C-alpha cells in the first residue's frame, strides 16, 4: 500500500505515525509546500518573540523520518487525478497513490478590504508568514492588528514583545464576544490595558491606504478614524484550504466534505483536520474543527480506517486552552456567551487578582455540570473530562474541586472561596469542600470513564 498524505501539519503527521504503527510495511509519503519537516504551528509566536529557535519547535529530530521510513517531499501538489490515482507536483513529478489523505489545513481569510494586498499587510498562519512578519516589523514603532480573536491577541503580544506600539481593532463590544462571557472578556481587556495595547472596540477595518512607495501607511476604520501605521496584521479568521480538492472534483462546501470515517466523495481519498467539513457532526459539535487537538484526533482516527480498521470519528468532550499575555484560559464542555435555556451559570472572580472560575450546570437534570471556564487557575484535563462525561452534579464537583487543581503546590488555592460564594448564591444546595478523598474519587471516575 502506498499512502500519500498532503500536508505535514499535526493532522498529516499524526496520520503518518499511526499508519506506520498499524502497517509496518506500508509505503508512506508526506508532501508539504511549507517546510520539509513538521513543526508546531501553535508555537510560532515564541520564535518571533525570541523565546525559542525554529529547531526547538520541531517535535522530531530530522533523522526521525528516515528512521521510520516516512518519505518527505517538499513540493506543492498542484493537480489531482482521481481516476488515475495520481498527483502532480510543482516539481513536475507525478506521484501515484493507493490511498490519499488530504490534510491541507487552512488559509487566512480576508474580507476583500481595499488595500489588503499592500506591502506591510499580512495574516499569520505559516512559517513563511512569521518570517515575513519578523522582517517587516524589524525596527518599526507602530502597528495595527485587526481581529478580536485568539490570533489577534497573539499578534498584539508578539509585536508588544519587540516594543512596538499596537492598536487592536475589535468588531464587537468586548474581546472574543462570540466565545467568551463578558466577565472573562473583561479580564482579558485588563491584560491588554496593562500591556498598553490601544484597543478600539466596535471598530472595523474600512480601507488601507499606501504611501508613495506602495507600502501601507494609513488604516481607515468604520468609525471614521485614520490611524498612521507601519504594519498591519489581519487576524480575521481562517478558512479550510480546499483548492486542490475542489479542482479535482471532490465534493466540497466550506471544507472538503467527509463522512464519519473521514472519507471524501472519492473512494480511497480521505480528508482530516482543518480542511475537512463533517457532513453529519455529532450533537452539539461543529462541522469544521480548526484546532490543534482535533487535528491530532482526526489524524489518528483516519489512519485506522486507511489501514483497514474502520473507526468513526468522535470528538468527545470539547476543550480548549490559550494564554492571553500572562493570563491562562481553559475551557471544558460547553460554556456559551449566555447560558443555554434551562442552564445556570455560577461565576466566581477574585476581588483583586486576575483569577476567575465559571461552572455551568442544569438544575433540571440532577444539577449535572455542562461546562467550565477557568482563568488564571490551572485545571486537570482528565478530571474535568471524567466529570463532564459522567454528568456529575455540580455539588460533587465543587466538593472535590481540589482534585482538579493543577496549579503548582506553592500557589494559593481558591476552592474554599469558590465554594463559599456558591453556597451564598445557591443556599438550597450547600456544598462542603473535600480534598484528598475528592482526588481519589475523581481519579476513580476518570478510570471508569476510560
Ligand atoms: C499562529 C497560530 C496559532 C495557533 N494556536 C493554536 C492553539 O493555541 N491551539 C489550537 O488548538 N489551535 C491553534 N491554532 C490552530 C492549529 O494550529 C490548527 O488547527 C492546526 O495546525 C491544523 O492542523 P492541520 O494539520 O489540519 O493543518 P496545517 O497545520 O495547516 O497543515 C497543512 C499543511 O499542508 C500544506 N499544504 C496545503 N496544501 C498543499 C498542497 N497543495 N501541496 C503541498 N502542501 C500543501 C500547508 O502548507 C501546511 O503545511 C493556531 C494556528 C495558528 C496559525
């Protein structure tokens, strides 16, 4: 069997490694036009900031690939012939396959603003994007970032680390308004202010104007402001990279359409990770998942199917984490901006420090927890996964909250304050905090859930 994988991101590489384990004799080829070797996209910002070097963000040594008989091809796949089972590469080489996995990721999405193609205007997705940003922001003093999501704040932090003054345009009334409840967003706003980022809420990009050399010079906003700048970062989202699949005649919508086995409309051709769109996502799940851990999970799942062990893709408990300057954020389960009908939301915030904790639960279903947000307090993944899968009552979760605390031992603990506030707010359901026993029970629960 010759398995060809287009894309050496987390999805393609996880699929390759899983396939190698399942089929030691298979021939496996990874094609990528970004880099020869896999690197961690999520760590790109730390290379720009000088915390890591490029070799540090490659999870595997360069000899690893040959050692595991994974052939690496640095080229763009420019054509796909589904009948002949052949790929055309930018090097003019023709590559035949028995099975093909499209793991082509995403591309930055821009809204067609006048001036978006000027020099000094870009998104941040790839390693070449980061290199270009590094070059073009060397020695500049002012930059504008457009976008109030994860990459927007990441760009602001990167620029800030080089002493560049940043203006951040955010369309909504508060940061990441489509995802975060307002109190959590305000904690992030505090971080932005503490780092002297000039945030303009309810403000969108209208137009970019050049100087006489064709380099961006002025950002015109929808509020009528004209901001002088030397560089503009567009962080307005990504869209699945479906160009090759679409040209080949595969069924596509916003992404490459796949069934639960991650099979596309052509036999022997699969799609996974950021580029895939699930025809029938599970209840409460989204059709396009553009996250690192879902890419890894899809890569592992699809490799089983490719190697003759069909495995439907199930995402499991939703989680995500991020860091906003100094503030860590974790979320498990579902925490909508406003609680869903029939749901209660309990929120605790430290009176002075940037620490907060939210638990959503359903009073009409034995008080089962449905989601959690933690800001500045680290939580244990496996404990929350077990609590959510077992629809654990909120009282039990709060009693055993110490079991989920993942902060280093010398950090101050806040469970007692959280439980005290819960008891004040919900006096009919009093909770007494337990510690060690809670840890044991939660770990038992986790084992049972596995
Ligand atoms: C700056 C940044 C920070 C992020 N931080 C986080 C985070 O903290 N947490 C999180 O969960 N997610 C994060 N993400 C999102 C996460 O990185 C992606 O969801 C994940 O990398 C997608 O993996 P993938 O393997 O599906 O695609 P990709 O990583 O995009 O890999 C696809 C590869 O395929 C190559 N390719 C595409 N078409 C062709 C072709 N025709 N020929 C050859 N090669 C081709 C591309 O060049 C690319 O190298 C971040 C993304 C960015 C850009």
